[in-house]
C-alpha cells in the first residue's frame, strides 16, 4: 500500500507542495486534491480564477489514468451524451439490444470523467452531468454503470470572479452535492507555494498547460488502493458526528417543529430564527456530503499510514476534512457569507464550526460519546444509555438529541447487557 500511495502522490505534472494540517498531521494539497479522492473514488470540483492550474491538474490526472479517461470542455450547448459518442464502430452492426449498443460505447468503461469549465454550461446542461458524477448513464430509461471494475471518479472545474461564477452560471446544490469536494484552488490556504511558482516560472516558456505525460499510468494501483479503502472499518466516532451534522445541525430553538428543513424557502429569514447563533448561518449537511467527508477522512488516514504516521483522532480529522466539502457546497447562507464575511466562504465556515468544536473539545461531549460507544462495544448497555443521557439530558430537543437517540438505538442493537462494577468499567475504559 505504501509504495502505491507514494507513487500516486508523486506522479503527474501538477505541482503544489503547500501543506495544511488536518487532524494534527500535515498533508500536501496535492495529496488532498488528487491522492485521497482517487483512493476513495470521490468527485472533485475545482473553482478559482483563470490560469491558476486547474487545467494543468486535469492533464496530470489524465496521465494517471492512461487511456481510461474522458475529457470535455464546457460550453452553453454542451450535452453530457457527447462524452459517450466514442463508439466501437467496427462492432456496431453486431449490437442486438440497447445493452449491447451501450457496451459498444467505449467511454462507458472509462474510469475518469473530467469536465473543464463546467459553469460555462447553463444549469439545464449542468444537470445532465448529475448521473455521470453519480457513476451511471441512463439510456432509453435503463441505467448503466460507468467505470472500470465498478470504479469511476469525476472532476470538474469552474472559474470564479467577484464572488460569482464568471459570466456564466452557478451550479445548483444538487450538482454541488455530487461534487464531493469543492475547493477554491487559488485561495491562500491551498494555492501553490512561492517555491512551486519559482519552479514553474523557471522551467516553462509556454503558458499553455502541459499535455498529459506518458508512462505515468497507474490505474491498476488506483483500483487496488480503492479496494483496500473499501475494506477499512469505519471509526465509531464518525457516524455520531455525521448524525450531528445531518440532524443536529437542523435544530431551530424557537419554531414549532424545531427544523430548518421545515422552514425550507423562508430560511434564514424567518422571524423565529436566532441571529446570534448558527441557526441563520448554515443548513444541515446532506447524507451524501457526510459520507463524502467520512470517505475523505479514511483516505487521509491511509495516506498518513503510508508516510509512517497514525491518526490519533479520527473525529478531529473529520472536522478538518469538512473544510473541503462544506464551504462552497451551498449550505452556508449566502447573505451571511457576503454581509458578515465579505464573501470569504472559508472564514464563514470557520466561524460556524467554532461552536461545534467548542462543544466537542472544550466540553465533555466527545469523551462522553466515545465512552458510550466503548461501553456499547463492551455490551454494558445500561451504563451506555446513562452516559447517552448526559450528552443531551432532554431526548426530544436540542442539537445533540439525535446523537443521544443514535447511541440509545445502538445500545438496543447489542444483544446482551453485561453488568460491571464502576471500578471494572473505569478499568476497561482506561485500557
């Protein structure tokens, strides 16, 4: 595994050695934008100003996939079906069914789908790509899987300017939700270092992006790493955090049904929504977004292990990984981002996350959640339920009540109820 991950991280022509700390460990941006998504099979949406390396990254990706990729440039009249028009014409007459006809479309079996400048397509055309980024193709009402050995991944790019998608169309939340990571590639947090810039300026005389390199194909390594990724167990803390961001973040204190989703179109302007908390700043995350962040977390764990490190706290890594899935996903209130954070989506995200981090790490919630999970695994159901009550004393209300209900349900799924003394429990938890 280690050699394959190192090879994947070092190959290609895209250069970005900027490092960022996630979960207490340092990662290069290239590992986050390329290595981790390819291991986990996650789609990536790269946004930012023109000429900042998005096309170069795309060409580097193409080299990693050899001939198993499709590349398209967005335009107003583009249709996603164009990606599949590469037919095996020599066998076309042999097709006797829709399935055989689709199978003759060689691009159905490609593993990478890249759409450059996706936002140059109007929304109705962008929506054609929903299925592609979900790894499927619909033909005559039938669904066909894309990819090689069940694996496909999508990348797309878009240009930003003045806080908007330049001169064209923004992407709706449904499409953004399919693009699991959305990263502003030229943000100071993620852009190339001065040394990277120097190497680029010293070595290039042609402003055009370098074509995909031959001899860098590592598709079989990618498929192998993806199988290893799928075999990894999910850290027990991650479903709890996922439930908090999916259900707990939906909580509104002063409305009849305590739900942002119920308010729907009037959020965040409803008179009952508190303006002094994050009730008016962020919608709950979708299941897809949470699963994407969980997958990114585990892929980053694999990269850390390949470099000889061990992730001590998967929960902290998950919270840090949200930086790559949330800020441009459409869940932050646009008015809040523009009016209070001058259009800085990452500053808005950090502000919203501050309360959650405080609850988890400055209080005792994270320790209580982890202890409750440990007790459930020890089959000490009764004590686990008592600890779940401490996480949210009122089961029916509060942003942490969904986590409590999950832990209680998890305890009920445990077949036995072992009775241990307080000293025995402390001893077991101490281990």
